[in-house]
């Protein structure tokens, strides 16, 4: 997953990072709550499958893990749901746009992506001079 480092030059910190965290939480909760509010007594297989997929995507979005992938899958799922169930197109479109925004903006500094794939600072020790090497008994 070194591709995440190539996608984002930095992981937003401070207030922009907090805004991305809030965006991830809003997308994840609306993704999950919308499905659970529409459950019926006779649960079809496709409802169970979409509930499992929504739960997995919500978990990934809350954690901020694989955010570009989970945001894209969220948008695809919501657009497909809006196509199959056109009764609530606007809410599906809103969650789909949140998924697209997260896929394009990235996870932010407060995410598992930043912790796992963020830039690291490497301290390189100073080189010893040639006079130090000649006195070294190991050389």
C-alpha cells in the first residue's frame, strides 16, 4: 500500500485534519444508519449482503484505513442503491458525494492511513572524518 504515500503528499493536520475526521465520521454513520433504518422483518439476502458491506465500509471510514478505496466503494454502493431504490435519491447522493470527497481529499492525520503509510523522518548520523577512521582499530 505504498500507493497511499504517492496519492497524498501530506496528511492534513490541525483543523483540516479535524475536518477530515468529521467528514469520515459523518459518511460512516450515515452510511450505516440509513441501511439499518430501512430493515424490514422479512430480510432479503441482498439486504443482508449490503448491510455487511456497509458495516465493513463504515468501519474502514471511521478508522481511516484505506480511505481512497473505501470512499470510492462507498460512492459506488450509494449510487447503485439510488439507482435500484429511487425513493430516497438525495440521501444516497449525499453519502456518495461524501465518499467521493474522502477518496479525493484523503484520510487526514488522525487516521490509520497516516499512522501506517505517512511520511517518516529519518535521522542520518553524521559521517566521521577520515582521521577518525584511521585511528579506529576495527578498520
